[in-house]
C-alpha cells in the first residue's frame, strides 16, 4: 500500500513538473512573440516618421 501511494505521489509530481514546464515554455514563447512584435512596431514607427518628415 505504501509503495502504491509513493508511486502515485511520484506520478503526480512528474505530471506537475510537466505541466509547469509546459506553462514555462508557453510563457517563454509568448515573450519571444511579444519581443518580435515590439521590434516590428518600432520599425514601423521609424518608417512612418521618415515618411511623415518627407511630407
């Protein structure tokens, strides 16, 4: 019985770790996407400034 409970606890810990890793990876990927979007916005702002300065 103790071994069964121990295995269940280990399985739960493994599942929790996997879930935490998945969440961490998702957040990391979102941060990368946000950084790319910020770069694109900055580039667009720079281009827009150049265009508006010509007018």
